[in-house]
């Protein structure tokens, strides 16, 4: 690290916004986030591309903070660290946004040609899209903006069409008729991820199906969607259900129609649900479609794409699906064909964008034959080429992969990658091509029509790890940064995105797209509920960043992130981390105020090392311990442990202990040489501590570091441990000193001794180390523990008004007589004990309630258990205090 002489001070107060705006501009101006081209070792992360329509939410903030911590560490370690940003074109979401904008003008999409509408979407993107990019900069994300990508960029589109053509030529993409998720409102197929299942209070209708030719004989079938009954082609029972084995070869009259349907047997039927019979409607249910395929039944579609009933629905043609449901039920009731209606809570799929109820719908679409590709992904994880962290998510991954179904990739939209398939109207020739086909390659006609559909957005984003690096061209970036080092994502898209990226990487790059998949939990409110606009508990990260400072917010996210579990958002913690920022700022300011303008921070040179005092060796050994814990936690992606290690070192060891211990020396009250050594230790430990803290708090650390160095901390070397031979006995004495002071502070607090009152302390111990530690550090002990005096006396007789606490080498005694009003203090403690015991009892009842344990999120249960443990400890302390005062 090349450090200069001191240049300036920092301000009296830490003003986050001023510091943040300054460094956002300077980092961009100096291109600080572009990877070092001279580094031989690389480290890369591709950002999960947020939607172009999106804005920064709490989940983004967590996900991006984790990635930024990782990339900043590896950059400081000298690697060519690339964090590649970009956005997803978000087909249906973007198209809906633009259509809503047109609606404000009284226009709709179909008022324009396809090309005109797409032009309007590009215009919207240029003016209004990408708001999240600006917000990412506010969060301090150190991405290489010069490499920003968009899924509809020319290069990425080239990759999309090449993959489609290749998979089609291998027979892994086909066009066929299957059940898909259909949104009647937007009239397009949608992905499973876009289906939001909501618990809905509905009805279970038990309908009588007359046995053909048998008067007054019928079977009963239960359904939640009676309007689809018009598309029934059979009724099915489980072959093991003895109630129906005698009805083999029976034909049923389908109510409200003039059709007859067979009663068949298939093992997929649940004997315990309803009557044990199910209606088979292959055109309107995925399980029924599969059963129909097995049983050789022809599907009958009774609904139009807009959700109205079609000509196959007979007299119900033209009715909206829900109106048809009412009419069907009314007609069944009139004919006496409803046996009963039950209240029924079930999960109903809704379009997550718009809220329309989704229909399972038989449609001709494009599909990926996914099983051969899934096998590649399974092999990559089984062989260890891809590792999930935490490992428990591998089980979920395998379950999904082993039960995967062919993927519907076509969407009835205009915005997106148009499916590269072409139909000749003249000779009916059909072909798939990576490039646009305007002339039929079979007959030479120019009457060629491209397929009207576009690809599912996930089709392009599954190529993200290599398409963003230039593939299919063999670019230098692709060679250097693929496979990427780690993917950071939530568990909710393991199936939809992570697995598909592994498939595509193994298929087209013959290597996985990343070595590790780091799965983090969700951010929930303090009660464990998911953030939701409808609940009204949504947290805006930008508001939190503005209120508490971005560094405080980032540190909170990392420091409260347990491995693989959810974060419970508690705003009071943010206030604590804002105090941490102020603590660092004020301590740094104190150090800088005591450094002359001519001071040159040299680090711990051999000349400085030989004059180190025990307290100096102690803080250097503490830093080494902090660094060891930090690195160990980093290797396991335990961000909360990393944050805890640096937090406890800076606030506790460095600010509260070393700075206080060293003040007399730093002020020059001991000797000039001692002061010089103390200042070098102060500045060097601060600089190294800032280096560890920087990935979590980039703004504050860069500002303070800039006083010491011309080199930005973002690219300065990662801190190393101190290779010094410490005075083991001296360090042991300082550890003992820290323990004694901490115990005395607790004793003062527990017994209501106010900070303005000084008391005496007796160390009841015959241990020589304790005695010498107290003698050598008496001045510091008196100052740090706010004591009038301290002495060792192994034979001291404890009085009834004394407070006693045990430590490693004996007992600490504080005589309280004259310091407190015993009667008042005892009354205060008894009142506090009563309150704490009541809270403790309530928590015990809550945690013994099976209903609470079953319904509450695991994180909430753990939080309540922690509260109970704290209360149990508090009750014991209060009882002890009351006992001491009672004599």
C-alpha cells in the first residue's frame, strides 16, 4: 500500500448522502470497477438480471449486497474481478406497462402494427426503463457498467437464435399440443413462475352422472370447476377402489349434453378425494390430459382463448367462463343433478401480473423436450462440478429435475425474441433459421411468414452466463470469465432459472455456468411475514438508505443473514448500525486529530515493531484473530459471521479498548517515542480494519481511507495479518484487564451505579498474573472502569452491601455502601423482576403452544426462543442483585 503524508481531516459529522454522492461519481470517473486486465487469476459473477420494468426492492438489495461483498473482496485480493450487470426485457411485464400507457391515451396495442408497437416499447425503455440501474448505483454496487447487457441486445439475440436452431435440429424443441398455463385476460401462455397460487374459499360440487340406460342410477363426481364438465370425455375410478369394480364397461350420460362418456379405471385417481371418481377433461386439466393420453381419449376444448365458452359448449357458447359456471349450476340444480355442495378451500392459480385466474388450457405451442437436458444438469451437480450452498438445496434441485415436464417456451406476445420459425404460404414449407428468412428455400416464393409467437423470457435468461460474455463468438471475456465463480440467488428460482442455466451451460459450453450456487433466504417483516403490498408491510430500500445511510443498510442486510434462512427485518437494528458508522467516523477523526500534517503512516516496520508495548501487541493479535475469523467465515459464505467479526473488533477491541488505553501515549504524556509508535499502530490498524469493512460499507471506508492514501480502497490490497512475535504474557495481561473492566461495567449497571459516580474495586485473588496486570495497568483500569481505586486482597471479607462477580482468576468486589440507596434500588429491581417474570411466562406459554410452533416461520420461533433465553438470564441477574442488596 503506497501511503502519502496526511492531507486533510474529515468532517465533524458523518453525512452519508454527501459521502455517497461523492464516491459514486469518483468511482465511475476513475473506472474503478473495470477488471484488472493484468491479473492472471479471475473471479466473475453475472448479476441475476432484474426486469427492465423493475425498481429496487428489498430482495434485490440483499442479493446485490451479497454479490458486491464477494466481488469487492476478490478485487482487493488482486484478481481480475468482473461483476457483469444487465437487465431482462421481461416480455409480458414490459408489454403490459406499455399497453397501460397507451390506454391512458385511449389507444390499444392492436391499433398499431407489430413493428410500430415494438418501436414504442423501445422508446419507453429509452425514456423510462432501467430505473433500477440508477438505484443499483445508489446501493454502491461495484459492477462494470461498461459491460452492461440487455437480453434483447443484438449479441444476446444471436445466441438465443443459435440455441433454438441447435435444439430444434436435435429434436429437443418441437411444436405440439399440450396443457399450458393460459391467461384469458392477456391471451398468452405464461410460465409456471408467473402463476401465483392463492388459497381460495370456494365450493366443491358433487354432481350426479346418470348411468346410461339405467333409470335412477348414477355415480357422483366432485369438481371445483363445473363449467369444464362440458368438455368431459370420461369419468375415472381407481382400479383398486372396490366400490366401482362392478361398473366396468359402464357408459354415463354427460349432464346438460347429448353425449355419452365411458367410466374407466386409472391408478392416478385418489380414492379418498370426494366420491373417489374424477371427471376426465383432457383439454382443461394437465393430469386429465396425461390420463387421456394413456387411455386413448380425444380432448374436447370448450373454451375460447378469451375465457368465453366456444361452440363445443352447446347452449353455453358465448358466456364468460364464470357466468357459464353459474348457468351450469342452475341447470344442474333444476334437473336434480346436484347431490351436495361443500365449502372447499383450494389453491387457485392467478396471473401474478394482473391477477386474472389462470386456465389450464390445451393449446398448440412450442416446447423444449427437457429430460435429456435435465440429465446433464443432474450429472453436473452429482459430480460436484456445481455445488449448492447450503447443500440442503441439492435435494430440492434433484426432486425438481427428476420430476420435470417439457417446457412451454412460446408466448402470444409481441415484445420479445420472435420464434425463428418460418412458414411458406405457397408450398407450405417450414424451416427454423438463425437468420431472418424472407424467401422460401424450397420454392423461392417471398410469401414467407414468421411464427407470430415470441419466446418465454426465461429462454434468453437461461443463456445469461455465457451469452453476456460474447458467445457464440469465442471472445477473450468468454475464455477468461467462464465458468463464472458463483451465482447468488434466492431459492424461489432454482427450478425456473438456476437449473436451466446449468442445462444450457453443460449443453453448449460443455462446462457448468458457475462453480457454486449460493442460495439465500427471503427478507420478511419482523413477524416473519412476506412483504406484500396487500398486507401493507412493504419496505422501500431507498427510504431506508436515505434515513440511515446506505452503509448502515448494507451492513444490516449482511449482519442479519443466517445461512440459508430468512432475514427478519427489524428497523431498530438499522439505528444500531448507523451508530456503528458514527463510531467509526468519530474514532477515525480522533486518530486523525492526533496525527501531525507531516505524519507519514509507515505501517509496522521493524523499527516500530521493536518498540511495541504490550497494549500494541494485544491489538495486533486481536486484529489477526479477527482476520482469521473473517476469512474462515468468507470461505463458507457466512456473511453474518464476517460482519460480526469486524464489528466486534472495530467497536470493541479497537475503539472501546485500544484507543482508550492508548490515549495517554497518543497525547504525548508518556514519551515522544511511545507516542510515535502508538500513532503508527493506530493508523495502521485503522487502515487494515477499513480494508475488511470496505466490502460491507464501501462509502464510509473509502472516505476515511482517502485521508491516508492516494490509492482508492476499492482497489487497494486486501489486509494481511501481522507477522509479529507478540509478548504472550503481556497480551494475556491485557485480556485479563479487558475481562475485569467488562465485569465491573456490568456490575455497575446491574446495581444502578450511575456513570458520574466513582467506586472502589477489590480483586479477591492470590494469582500473581492478576496482581501484576492490575499494577501495570492501574491508570487504564481506573479510567476505563470509572474507579476511584483498585487493589488486590485475597483475604478481603465480603460485606452484605458488596456486589460480587467471578472472573477467570478470582472474584471482583464492588463495595456499594454510600453509592446507592439500597431501599430504592431493591424496590427498582423487584419491580423489574416482576415485569420480566411476567414476560417470561407469556413467552413460555407461547412456545409451548403447538399451534404457534406449527404455523410460525422457523425464524420467528428461533427469535422467540432467543427472547426467552435473554429473559431467563435477566431474571437470574435481577434475583442475584436483590439477594445482594438484602444481605
